[in-house]
């Protein structure tokens, strides 16, 4: 290997053609081939010499990259005038042209409009050198702070949890090797025993330093406390800080215990906070949660399927929590399910079992369906679609039968919309085009007609989205029609809802995905409430959009805002035409506007909410 | 205030330095016709005798060449002096005119190279050429057809059949491979120098294609640590290239030193004589220095540990000189008993703990170390009142120092330079850790205060006049409150700043730069006071003496210079390195200077007489970091090869090797009590090593100082106490505070 490389070094010489080209560029016309060879050898040698000197400057400059200034300094060292003002964007600055038996190299110099240069805004001044101190080590232990590299990289955590026998910590591994060596040399008979000892997984202690304990206390308090701004900060910290590996067992116990207590006490708010913590932990790129799933999964599943999650089931929006938790569940299935732990199949089994049970309450039923539905279209296809008829009959019994209880009715209502929402897109994909209401009714029973209309909507929407090329920064997509229960009475012939362009005083333009169709006939009663934060607020708030159109996982974004200072700036109410179906309810779009600088790349999907919620997920669930 | 007195002649200089009692040899050396540096009398005498024995014709020739050279460079004065002294057999080949400070290195290096007892009759020619050659690198750019260079190269002019070179070489190779195992490793050392010299001979005699073939055939056999040199060699294919190639000149002017046991040597000699292999025998005699020792041949690992330098191992004689590595006696300072402190300690109930500590501190200063140099071996500046105050502060801090050890590792505080854009080239902390300075590629030096105390300038002269000089707080009043800021920028250099050093009293800052100057900055006015010119090429490193006043610098011109702040010319020039001097460091007792170089050797120089007293070989790459242990006994060095080597200065031996880093080591530092060695590297780690253990294990071993052999155990992993990764931040400086907190610094490279 080395030999080969050296030979290469030995023989690398610039081609003579380059010499000719260079000679021509300085006006020497005819150069003998011999002199070309001689010159190219000399030039190659000098270039190597200079490169060697330049390397010296690189080493003393404490860099790994050779820079042009190193070359300049090396030239200076040799008493050669440095290269002045040579600058080229391209690798080779000159172009080649041939024609009429002549070959020509020329510099391509474009005309530059001076006014362009003058008018271009000045680049930002580079930041000045500054000094920042942090602890690299405290009495021999490296603190886990963002300034230090993460103590245990994710790969290591993963390997540790999946193949615990193979991995020892780097230091211990070496130690073990040394130990093994010395032991092996002295006593051969004790070798086997020694090996057994080495293979034991090192017991890791999880002692937290005082700082870590303080941090843990602060974070957990903020996460379940009353101050939303603090909570957002805490969640942000959990989601991004690299050094939480040590505290992971604590957090997971905290969450699991918290859920256990709060489910009993029906404290919806706290449950939501805890789920958001789970979400943040999962988002942290430096953490690998596998080891703690046995605590986290039961907590999450509880939040999906528990019979009662809040004190006033008729009023509180515990459905959102179920949705959210279901999404978390799906996410962890995706990330952590392996052939050994079989998380996904076990979870699926659990959900299916309780769904099939006749005695299951509507709330649990909803949770099971949501949990299954989030696992993806395949699961919907194989597990949910075949049961649509049965489920439809059950819903019909509640909706059209004698009034049993308000709670049951709401529950059935939610299950219905949930089923419609998830099944429509799947059916749209697997069913051939002509959507016949009757056909649907025979296939899916009570839910058939509604499904039919939803499928049609899903199809048009899919077509729309295919057209849509340019996304604006702030997009109001059409709310999912399937979400609205009240639309159930509508026939499938209702045209797509009109998007419209709203001009907001604070120069915020909301572009619809489909400009150019503002004058659609029979616009439904649409109400936009655009909320804007006052410019000065700096607190951040997490916004979880509940109706993401494509992605199965919720889109989470941090939006600077402050709940208290929000003021509706615009209230548009397009008059609901009296000629329209009276049953059409008002639809509310809540758009949270951002300070103009931060608005880029954030997509906010409005959420259609007809129920009073506690607004725990941030603004867009607030009615 | 280090004001420069213009027009200092050397005679005045002597007086200036000899403020205290003048030592005999000190005086003698300086009196030597104005030369700033002279080899020790012993070695010069031996060199002289060698030459006279060799006959006058070569001598004459050399002198003529030098004269010619001087005339060409219009150094008429020097020519005069040389002529006058031409009759003397003394080593006055390169007299020093008032302006020719740059060319002065030649004679000295010759002198250093000559200190050998080799009585070979061929020596004289080589020595003559070597003295002439050594000055060539500094003047290569100046002229094309210098006679001296030709003299050097002419040694190659002997003709042999170029086709036979390969036969010779492979014949020797076969022979060495067939000898007994115990001799094979030793004799294999011959391969590399032989290979290089044969290749160069071929190139010199214009056998280009043969040379190429020879190179391709045998370059793969050479040890991997010579790869860098081989790369240089491979690009050299023409006789014209040889002129002005520094690597080549190094190889020519200095004999490659091999250490071979007598048995192995006899074996080789017999073989070559039997075969009538004169070509190889000539090379061995002319260009190699074989240091023969009696005893067991060394093993492969022993040889590998010591080889790797540009010119082979150090001769054993080179490391024989006595080195006073002990510490100087601390000046007696009345410690004003701080009653409050004492009481507070008593109240806490730890009076017992304090007493023994104090005793240990006291005993250090009372006993005279037998290995310490006499207090006035080199004149040191007298302590000022402020220095005494600082010493007291130091003592106080020392009592609060943390005892470090394997179970008690230091905390590390890392100072990251943000937005440096790869431009940070040097960092230094003051001893009391109150200031931090950074040298940058954009020629600036920046000073930060890391304490709440801001940096202030002294008021302008006009404003100073208004101040009441009698007032108690006059020192406070002279400062201009308006200029207070956390950092100051010092502009003045015209090239990247590669070395930086605070004076011990925190009043000055030194910086060395690519522009060839060393600058002294005042930290009172934040202006440049002096620009020391002398190195005409980039100055890679500079450092203040631990006692202030003196400082050392080293650069691309292969010379390290010793300066005093109030002299604009260097006091000593340490020349002998065969390539750039990359780092310089003062011994804690200020009597010695260690320099590391790209020739992969470390040399220790005596400040008193400018002699090289130690040569350490063993690194396989340019040395970028040096550190003396606080007790002065040991030296640690780090290089681009990622290894830290430990040296016993007294015995002149390598005593340890610390492997672990994967990239260049840019910084080394011992903790204040010497228990921990910290190393910082380009591989973004700080590593801590158990220095106590590394040195303790030795003392139980019996030193085979006579043969200079070493048995290194590979115990790096046991000695490694900790590895701390930074976030893509190369560690380029380390510093232990007086309380043993480790400070590290580097620039964040996102």
C-alpha cells in the first residue's frame, strides 16, 4: 500500500500541455517539447516544495485545512512574491476554445453592472471573536451540558439496550482487556472464569450530581406547573439538551407515576402535560428510550384508552389527549419496535381486544380506534375497515335510538367522526373511482353514505395537493371535512369549500393553497379568527396542530406568543347565505400569526373545533 | 520598563548583564571577539585539533570560499576580520560583524556538530564542508552559485557504476536479513541512511532514471516514520534541485548517527571488506557516525523508541554534560502573618492540617539542592516590591492548593474562542490566571481579563502631570477609567502571530509572528514597546523566562535566540537544529532552555555558555509542545505523531511514552505539584496522565545510563487518568492555576 502511494508521489508531474498553455498565456508562442518537459519537472518540484512549506504554516496555525494564506506565506519564505488578488469562483478560471485549427485559452470576464454591486445590501459584519468559559470536567467527571459533547452517543445507548452483553463503556472495555491480558498470562486455568466475569454487564450507577438534581427538580416542576411559558422552556430543554441520559430513568418514573395518580384523579391537564413530556423526550436526538419503554408505554396507553380522563366527560376535550397519545404510541412503535420486543403487534393486540369487547365504553372504544388508526393505513385496512359495519350499527343505535345519556351520544359522535376521518383516505386509495352512495351503504352499513362523501372529498383534496406546487409560508389548508360531525347531514354534492385570501393589517398575508377560486358558489359560513401576538412578547409556546393532513405524527412547532396578550385582530364573517342548509354550523378557523421574522417555514394548520376545550394544546384548539 | 538603548555594542552588553558577580567562564565567553555565542572551549579545541591534523589545504579552501561569499555579500568588515584571523587555527570561520547577525549561525552549528571523538581521517573534509553548509540554508535564497554549496555537494562526485547501486544495496540487504536475529535489528538501522545517500549520489551524478528505479525499489523497505523525509526525497530528481534543498543539506552536513553494538559492527565491517564493497563502505565512513558500544545488541523496540529523528540518534557523548536541573532557592520573603486567616483556620478546627503543609513549603526553600545551579550562575533581575507582593500572594494561594492524584482529578475549565474562524494560533494565560491572551492569524493579539477587574490604560502624559504624586492611591489614579474594557486588541504585527507569552509580573506580553519579529507589549499602556528583529523568517514560538527579563524565541531559521528585554540584539544564539525550531521553553531555574524542532529532536541548551547539553531523539514528527516538571527533573514533549515522551534531564534518557492521542499535541502542562500531566491535542481531547506513577516506577529501575538503553513498558493505559472530549474544539493551550484548577483553551470550529 504504502509503496504504491510513494511511487505515485514520485511520478506526479504536471502535463506538458499545461506548460504550453501557460507559456502561451504569457506570450511565448512556440515552446520546444524538450523545454516543456524540463520546465514541467522543475515546476512540479517547486510546487511540491512550496506545498511542504505551506504545511508547516498550517501546523503552526493549529488548523487541519491548508489555506491560501499558508501558500502565500510559503512563497514569502522562498522570497517569491506572493500571489496578489487572485480570486476565482470557479476551479479553473480560464476557458478553452478551439476552431480554425487553433486552440485558445481565455479568461472569461463577464461584464458587471456597477449599480448591481452598489445596490446589493452589504453582507453582515462577521461576529467578533469572543471568549466563553465552561466546565469541561468537574473533579474528573465531565458534566453533561450543551457545551460538551453528549456523554453517551445515541448509537451507544441503542447498542447498550439491544445488545447489553457486547457493550462495555470504552474505559472499562480497555480495563477489562488489560485485566484479561495480565490474568491470562499468569493463570491459564482461571481464564474461563475470568472471561465469565468480564462478560457481565457493568452495573451502572445512576447517581445524579447536585446540579442534575436541581435541574431535574426545576424541569419537572415547570412541566406540570401552571406557567405555560416556563413549561414551554422546560419541554424545549428536554427535547434538545444533550446531557439528559443520566436522568432518563428518573424522568420515565416521574411520567409513569404521574399518569397513574392523575388518571385516578381525572386530572386531564396534568395528563396532557405528562404526555407532552413524553413527546419531548422522544424528540431529543441524543436519547434512546428503549430501556424505559416498559414504563412509558403503559402510561401512554393509559392516556389512550382509559375510561375516564377528566372530571366532566361531557365538556372537556379528552379526545384530543387520546389522539395525541395515540400518535405518540404510533411513533414509538415505529422507532422501537423490533423482532425481539414486538411492540407493535402487542399493542395492536391490546387495542383490538378491548375494541371487540361489547361492554367497552365509548371513550375506550375511541381510544382503541385512534390507537390503531395511527399505526398506519395497513392496520386500518386489515383491522378497522372490516368492522365498520358493526361499529356503524352500534353508532346508529346510540344516535337514532332512544336518548340514553348525553355522554354516550357524544362518545358515539366522536367515534363516528374518527372512523370517517381515518377510513376515508384509506378507502379512497383502495376503492375504484365511482363512489356510489348505495354501494357504500351495502358495504359499510350505517356509515356508508357519510364515508362516501368523505372519500370523494379526500379524492379531490389529493388531486389538489398534487397540483399545488408552491407553498407559501403560512398556509391555511382546508379543514378536514371528515372532522366535522355536523356535516354528516350534508350530501356528497357539496362543493369544496372556498379558500379566500385574507389581508391582515400587520402585513401578514395568508395564502390559500388554491388561489383563484374566491367566487365559488355557495360558500359555507366561514369564520376566520386571526390572532396575532403583540410584537414585544418573547415567550414561546408550543403549538401542536391536531389535524395534520398527511403526516401521521403531529406537527409540533414552537411559536412565540403569549396567551394573555393575544388579541383577535380580524374577525371576518362571511355571511351565511340564508338559502343554504340551515343546519350548517359556523366553522371557526383560528390562525395564530407569528411575528413576521419568525414566520418562515412554520406551517400552521387551522383546527376546526366545535367543542369547548381547555385549550391545553396551545392556541389552536381554543374555541 | 524595557527601554531600548540605541547603539549598544557588545562590550556594553557584557557590563549590562554582569550586574552581579561575574563568573569566570561567563566573562571569557563574552570576551571572545564579540561573538555572542561560542562553543564550549573543550569542543572547539577538539575540533581545531582535528582540523589541523587533517592538513591545511582543505582549511585554506574553506576559508577562501567563505571569504568569497562574504565579499559577494559586501560584508567588507567581516572580510577584513577574517583575513586578519585567517592564520589562527581557532574556529573563527564566521566572525560577527555588527550587521551580520543573521548569518551567524553557521560557525556555531559547525562547532556543535564537531564534538565527536571520531578520529577518522576523512572527517576533516566533512567538517569543513559542514561548517560551510550550515550557513547555506539561511542564505539559500540570496545566491545561486555559492561555492560553499558546491563544496558540500562535491563529496558526492565520486563515480561508481550506477547500475551496481541496486546490486550493492540488495546484497547488503540480503546479508543483514541472514545474520542472527540479535544483530539484525541493529544492522537494519543502516538501511535508511544508506538508502538516502545512495539515492542522492545517483541524483547528483545525473543518473535520473537509475535513481528513480532505485527509489521505487527500496523506498518501501524503510521504516514508516521516515515517510515524510522520503516524500521530500522523492520529489528531488535533479542535480539542480539539490542546490538549495534544505533537507538534503541537513543530511549532508550532519552525520547520521547510529548506535550499534561492537559485535554487530564487526559483523558488518567484515562483510563489507570481504565483498570489497567499497561503495557502501565509503558511505558508511563518510556520512555515517557509528556510535559503538560494548554489550548486548539492542532489540528492535529499543531501537525504534529512540530513532526517527532527521539525523539519527543522539551521540552518547552529547548527553554526558552535567545539567544543573535543580531549582533555585526561593528568595526569603517575610511572610506577613495574616492573623485573620490563621484564626479563621483555627476556628474551623484544622490547625494540624495547616502546619505540616507550611513545613513542606518552608523546607523546600531552606535546603540547597545539590543539583541546583548556583544562585547567580546567570544574573537574574532583582525582585521588585510588586514581585514580592506577588510571591506572597502565590504562597497564600499555594496553601489552598488542591492535592491532585489519580483519585483526585482536577476540574477543567475550558475557554472557547468563538467566531475565531480558524484564526486562533496561540494562547497564553498569566501565572495568576487573571489574563488570557490570544494570537490570531489576522496579525492581532487580543488580551482578555477573565476576572471582573477590567483592563485599563494608563492616562496620557498630559493627564498624568495633573495627578498628585504623593497620594496613597497614585497607582490607582494613573489609570484611565474611561478605557476600561474586558478585552484589548494589540495591532502591530504584519503576519500571523504564532507565539505568545506573558511576563511573570504581568506587565509585558511577548508575541512572535510570521513577519520575523518578536514584539514586546506593555500591558499598562497596551502599546508596543520593542520589536526584536533578528530572525528573518517566521518566529514560531517565544517564551519569557520564569524570572522575567530574559526570553527565548525560535523560528524557521533553525536558530533559537536568547534575548533580554532591554537589548535589541540577542544575547545567545542556540544553533544546531537541522530544521525549524518549533517550540521553546525555559527550565524552571532559568538556566536552561529546551527547544523542539521539526527535525524531530529536542535540545537542551545552557543559557550560560550557549552549549547544547542534551539531545533527545525518539519523536517521529515535528515537536509542538514541551513542558518541564515543576521540580525541574523531567521534561515532557508532544509531537505531531500524537505521542507524549517523558525525559529524565539528569540522565539524558527517555523514561516514558504516553500513547493515546490521535493527532498533534499542541499543549502540555504539569500540575503545580507535578502529580498530573495534562495534554491537549488537535484531536479535540484533553487527557490527564499520572505523572507521579510514570516517574516513580523509574526510580526503582536501575538506570543503564552507561549504555543509554531503555526498556519502556507500554503502560500508557494505566497512566491515563482521564480523557475529556471537547465539542470540535482543538485544545491548543493548557494552564494550571495556582490552586491546581486546569484551564484549557481553544477555538471552536463549527
